[in-house]
C-alpha cells in the first residue's frame, strides 16, 4: 500500500507541471482564436469568458492524454535513473506488477476523456456556434435613427433614436394581401434569443386597414418576431442522439473515431510506459521522453491515416494493432531482462 501511494505521488509530482504547462499554451492558442472573432462581432468580458468556458473541454481533451502518458514514462524513468526501480524489482515486483498499480488510474482517466470528448465537446461546440450565430445576426441588424427605407423582416421600420438595444418612437408598416398594417410605439426593446430577433413594443397602437374596415388596437406590450436568416444549426438534444443521428447519416464519424481513440491512448499504451521507463542507468542513457514523443506522433498519424479511411472500424482495428505491437516490443526488450 505504501509503495502504491509512493508511486502515485511521484506520478502526481510529474503530471501536474506538464499538464498545466500544456494547458496554458493551448489556452493561449484558443484565446487568440476567440479574440480574432472581435473583428466580426462585439463581445464583452462576460461573453469572452463564456466562449472560453465552451472550449475548456477541448483544451482538456487535447492536453490530458499526452500529459498523462508522458508523466507515466518520466515517472518510471526518474525512478530508474535513481535506482529506485532496481530496489523495487529486487523486492519481487516485476514491470507487470508496476503496470497493475498504474492501470486503475489510467482506466479512470480514459473513461473521463470519453465523457469529455464524446459527451461534452459536441454540446459545447453547438453552444459556441449558437452563440456566434446569435451575435452575427445581432451585428447584421443595425437600424439607424431618422433614416427611411430600413427593414425588420417584412416590416418597414423608422425610429427617432436608440440607446444600445432600446429604441424610441417606433413606426412599423407592412402591406400584405391588400391589407395595410401600421404600428406606432413609444419604446421598443430588441431581444435576440438563440438567433431569433424579436421586438418588444411598449405603449403603442396598431392599425389594420383594408377596403372595408379600419381597426385600431391599443396595447401595453406587443412582440414582433423575425429571423434575419434561418439558422442551420438544428436542434441539439443530447450527445447520444447527436452521435446516433450522425452515424446514420455518415456525418462526423471521423471525429467520433478520433475522440474515442485519443481517449483510449493512455490505457492501450501502458506496455510502452514500462518499455520506455525501464532502463539501467549504468549502461543505458535516458531516452524516455524522446521515445515517448515518437510514440505519440506515430499514434496520431496512425489515427489520421487509418482512422479517416476505415472510420468506425478503426475503433477495434487500431487498438488491436497498437496493443499487439507494444506488447511485442515489451516482450523483446524489458520482459527478457526483468
């Protein structure tokens, strides 16, 4: 139990500096992308924070697997260079026993990554697109005071003044089916709910005029709804139905395979951890980080080359190839010596 606690503590000491370093670098990249949006839309600090919160699952997903894998390898390599692995091995713990100590936390991490990638990321991407769609429509709606010929959907609109989203002295006019509709209002408030623009008219009169009659309606409040352009975002219910629908339509299946295979990377690479982490400091140099980076690049290249071609079949093909390959490498190297 003490050995297990000691190994986990050594892993934590290595993991958190690597993870937070990669997290910071990746966060800066995403923040630069978000800041670039200010050339298209106007956002305040709270909205900037919301957008960053939406990309947080992606940042964690891209940094966590690599950080954890590197931390495992570096932890074992550090113990090996300080002869601690030699002492541990002399007490009867072979590399597989060490592997069993790290396996539960690695499994837990892969499950967490699956929840983040397959569950959270599709939802947060939808919320990001929805937010940007809303802000772009709001930016396109730019009614100026004391100008004729401006339109709100099918309505011709004229205003005397405005302050942010509050408009003064509104006049709306529309002709439809030989019937004229005319609305005057003291105040109007523009609301943008999920990309659908609406005017809340306060204290006004509505007139409906046709060949036979003239009707007047006095109102305290009235809503006029309109969407400048139809949203193509669709409806997002939950991640299960999202992937179920996309698989049926053969959409984004490459993203699904990438998410799952990346989440499984730390778990199916445990044989590489002991292969790279174990070495004799008297006769060998510590090349653990170098080998680990090569393995990470090779795995991601494998996902892109094979995963994008065979799509969902990659979910069992690539893990099988990777586990067999890494076990053979382990059996040809570390297993013979320990």
